[in-house]
């Protein structure tokens, strides 16, 4: 047998220390895949090959991609701070272009990009929409703009130099290992600053981390020449959408928290957000402090922001593998073990 033909594929995961990237690595290893990770810090798993580097360094990107067959690009910089525009563009757009160019140079066969529902968000209500929704002409924040630009670059690279690409627009990810979404909400609760935005009727789409990672693996398997997945974008959600703040109530109450019944309307919230963002951009904000509240936060939680994953089901057979009740319980147990339960 030809040794070249029998050589196992190498799968690279960028952002492997992140919430989603780490879960994708674990699932690949469970399937017996050979995995390489591109990280800035140590990755404590001797089953993977580690390449240390930074997304702002094109040479380290080339080192990471040289010799791999498939790239899962999950790493990005997430910020709704108006002062982070340069960093957002450098990491989310330019580094993504460097990854695409390295994939072409080293004859990588597949690139699966982790995008976001934010890539098509301009702040107007969206309820249970599909991929026919166009990119907005104007974005409500710069992060959303950079995700859209990166996604466009990935899709444009499909079928160039033998590279096949697709983009998965993930909903709000939650589950074990979450370091931002629920921990941030709990921090606000503990400080006594918790309040709900909107009138409680807006729908928001979430996705459990295992379901999201599973969708990535399915997309990769289906990404072959002639497949409908090639050069396509997909929303990745799982269970029925609902009011953003209602979704987290069973988790927070199980951890011992009492949820305050304080609410502010969309109009008041948006007014406060404009002021907060304006103040954060003033010259005396030397430490680049995050605005207390942003237009994105208000619009995405106080107005409908939900999608369907029918196209992913049709094109690569995606269905959530973890039921909602199990997902909620596993999230509660993880947060409890990490010390996020209310202290007596």
C-alpha cells in the first residue's frame, strides 16, 4: 500500500483552549483523529500536537497549518467595546485572511469557519429566520462587521487551489466550560446589578456546546467535492428559542440565586447604551474600559434575535444530540463544581 495514501489526516483546531474549540478537539480525539492545536498557551493533553503562536503573527499561522489536512478555525476576538476596532480587524479579519492564504499554500483540503449569528445583525428584530437573510448594509457594532467580513472571505475561498470551505453561524453558546456568558450574568447578580431588558416577549437562539461542536464535525464530513455544503453558510441552533433572560432562570435558581424582577424597556436601554458607548470613547478613558451597556446587548436581548437550523439538517444531517433538559442539568453541575453557586 502507498504510504502516502495510508497516512492519517491531521486536523488543526485554532482557539483550542476556548470554549467551543476545546470541545471540538475532544470530539475529534474520541473519533480517533490525529489533532494539532494552535494556541497561545500550554495545552495539557499529550494526545495532541501543540503549535504555539499568535493569530497576529502570519509566520506562526503558517507553521500551524503546514502539514494539516483540515482546519477548524474557531478562534476570534469577541468584544463590543467601540475602542477595540483595530484589534477586532487585526484578529478577526486579517488573521483569517492569513489562515486562508496558508490553507491555499499548503494544499489544505477543508476549512470550516466558526462564524456567528452576529454576522448578519444590524439591530433590527429577526425571528426564526434562515440563511436567505442578507448581510446588512450597516452593523450595530464592529464585532458583527468583522465576523461578516471574515465569513465572506472564507466563502469566497471555496474551490480555490482545491480548498473547500463552509461557515457555521453559531447561536449563543452555553454549557460546561463556559467562561463568559453565564459567569458574567452570575457576576452581575452577585453585585446586585441584574436587570432584564425588554418586555419578556423577544426570542433569542442558544445552542449547547456539545451540539455546536457536533455540527462542526458533521459539516467537515460532508464537505467533499460536489457537496451542497461547499461554499455555504449555516445557522447552528438547537432547541426552541425563547426570551433571553427566561432561558437562564432555571440554571440560576438551581444555583441558589433569586432573580430580581427589575426590567427596563428597549427604549430606555438603548438610550443608556448610546450614552455609555459615547462616554467610553471619550479621551479620558485611558484604560479602554468597556461600556456599562451597549446597543448590541440591548437590541439582541430586548428584541427578537432567533434563527432556524433547517438548512444544516438538510445538507449535512445536523440534529442536536443533547436534549435540552440534559444540557441544562449538565450546565448547572459544571457551574456548581466551579464555584458559581450562591454562597451562604
